[in-house]
C-alpha cells in the first residue's frame, strides 16, 4: 500500500476511535454536570434545614422567655392582693407593666420568627422537589453512560488494535506529522482537496477552504507516497477517487 493509502486507513480508524471516545466522554461530562447541580441542591437543602432548626430553637427560647415573664406577672398579681403598702403596690404595678411590655415584644418576635420558619419550610419543600427531579435526571444520565461504556468497550478495544496496526504502517516522520495535525485539529488530521474551478485549475482545502497551489494537486496525483499539507490549516491533503478520475481525463 502507498503512503497515502496507509495514512487514509490510519485517519479513518483514528476518527472512529475518537468518535467512540467522544461519545463516552460526552456522557461523562453530562453526568458530572448533573452531579454538580444535584450536589448544589443538596447543599442548599442542608443549609435550609439548618436554618429551620435554628429558627425552631429561637422560637422555643422566646416561648420559654415569654412564659417566664407571664409566671412572674401572675405571681406579682397574687402578691399585690395582700399588699398593704401603697408605695410597694405601685412599684409592683409598674414592674408588671414592664414585664407585660417585654412579654408582648417577645411574642411579636416569636410571631415574626414563626413566619420566617414557615417560609423556610416552603423553601425546603421546593428544594426537596427540585433535588428529587434532578436525582431522576442524574440516574438517567448515569444509566446512559454505563450503556455507552458497555456498548463501546468491545468495539473500542478492536479499533485500538486496528489503529496500532495502521499506525505502524506509516513511517515515523509522516506518523509524527499526522499526530501533530490530529492534536491541533481535534482529530481532523486530513482533508480532501475540493475542486473550485476545473477549467482554471483552482483547488482548495476542503476543511479551511483556502486555495492551494495546483502544484500540490499535481504532486498528489503523480506520487502516492507524497505527503502534502495545507498551507493554511496544515492538514494532510488527499484526493478523492472521483477527483483523481477527472484529473486523469
């Protein structure tokens, strides 16, 4: 086989390997994105649960504090019934008013905290629902990834072996050029020569569409062991059988 035939064989096998890997890697990226979203929702859920516990504790403390003030008021009212000293009676009455004011303020705070708690509970329910839906999506994507891995593993191993054989059929220098092109073009190392104007002998790289010298086309036509690269994108150029047939005529 000629150099160009070996390069095209390597290119086709390499493209299949990259396509299979890309399919699996795409699913892996999708799963990672879903996991990130799910983790974020779970973290928010935990934060809201922590807020809920703190609010419940605050409300409990306020209720205990208000109850303490009420008990103090009740006791003082009982003591006032037996109080004979008017000055002490008035002092106790003033203290009762202060306690009742504080109790009212505490109850107002408790009501506000209860309203906040209700809002937090609603937020928790919403987050739990979102997390549940996201978990379903995550599980579906995970299943798809496992399926793609199972489907591609055997074929990928087979293609890898074919690529090793195809790779070894290409000389070291040309192999190195192919690999550099593959790395810089995301696997699109080769490009078919496109005919622009047959009469004026105008041809271009099929990938970047930049015109190439006709001398390059002539070299590819006359020497199957020539390696010609696009002067713009550096892809390795090749002639399709149909183009060769036209040029022969």
